[in-house]
């Protein structure tokens, strides 16, 4: 029983909480994945949550958000500026 892990509990990596999920797909197959929606980690970014297929991939994504925070915020600011310039020039006519 020592090898059995309760995957449905919340996990933490580098003080960032995330959860493991299982669900059944439209064709009846079992699917699994991880999900994170940590507000502090994603503060200042347009991303409110993200997922991964494996625990390693989730940890890599968390590492990126933490280790590259300055660069991620700079990219977000650049995106926000470009978006504002686009809407100033073209507006939203026909977009929605």
C-alpha cells in the first residue's frame, strides 16, 4: 500500500498549490491531468489558470512562472501595449 498515492488531493510545489483531476472523455476513456489557478503566481498576467498532462510538466510550468517572472511580466506588458494600439487603430467593429 505504500506505493499507492491518493492523486485527488491538492499538491504543492515551490509553495504553489495545484490539483490532480480524473475525468471520463466523451468516448468513455479515462483522462487525467493537473490544474493550477494560483492567484499569486499568475498576478499581473492574463493567465488565470493552466494545466498539464503530467506532474513533471506541471512542475516545469510552475518553475517557468517563478524563475522567469520578470520576463513574463515584460512580455505581458508588451502584449498589453500592442493590444491597446490595435484597438485604438481598428476598434472592435465586426470582432464580436
